[in-house]
């Protein structure tokens, strides 16, 4: 119901929500298109122009989610739909099953999310999602867009978590230094060292893209 208050062209609309005998549910608008994950699997890393077309709208959408007092908690390529709209493509953030109110302080009873896109404090402190952890996930999402691969690898989930906790993402070859700097800033291990907001990351990414073209 809280997500239904978010009205932004780059966020899928929540139409209804409730609880039935099987548990809580919510309904999203139907979108015609493909996920960013499927696009990257098919075509590989995005061009610099493609990154601008996808990531800048996603950052704007996430900023709107935060402005409504919520954290998404599961930002990843499969939760970005490249929706067909009037002959064009509009990135839309979907899937709010992990979303929480900002300021939530209780430890999560279980970890919900996707390990290779989850900030380290989500594991070490069992912290609920917040702006800083969403910014980390946005950095990991940008990494995947630019590299065509996930930032952390492992045969088992435990191996992925170990990499998140102990290593920086593997350097992407031939990546322009300004873009590398945006990823590095977003994915700092200490939450307070990351971009303070999705908007601040968007400003930095716009500048980096200009320098890299």
C-alpha cells in the first residue's frame, strides 16, 4: 500500500494489495517489454548511450521511492523492465516484495534479496534495506550494465556472500576511469562513504558519461 503512493514514470504502479489465507499479496500493472537481465544476456554489456538510457531513469525512479519514505531492497537487472511505450522504451523498476519503510531498525528475521546485489551490512548486521544499501545495489546494477556480468561470483550462495564481504568487484577491462569512480563510490564498504542519495549518484553518473564519450 505504501508503494502505491509512488507515482513516477520509471516505477511500475502498484494497483492493489491485501492479505488472503495464503499470505500478503500485491498487484502490479502489466508491462509489455523485457527485463534488463534478458537484454544483457542476449546482447551483452550496454553501450555508454545504453547505460544513460537505462540507469539515469532507474536512478530517478529509485529517488522517487526513497522520497516516499521507502527502500526497494532488491534492485537488480531482472527487476528493471524495459517497457515498450508509444514506440519507445521506458525503464520501469518493479518487484516491491522486499521494500520497507525507511528508518526500520529491527534486524530482519530472514535475509531477503539477491546476494550479488546486496550491500555487505545486509549480511553482517542483518540490517533492513535503506537508502545506502539501495545505492550499493545501484552501483552493482551499473557494474552489470557496463560489464555484462555480475560484480560477485560463486558456485554457492555462501561463496557469493564471502566475496561481497571480503572483496571489491573485479575490475572491468577498458572501463573509463570516471565510470569506474562512480561504481567505486556507490559500492564503498562503509555505508556513510557512498553517495548520499540516488540523486547524487545520478549527478555523478551524468558527469562521468559526458567525460567518457
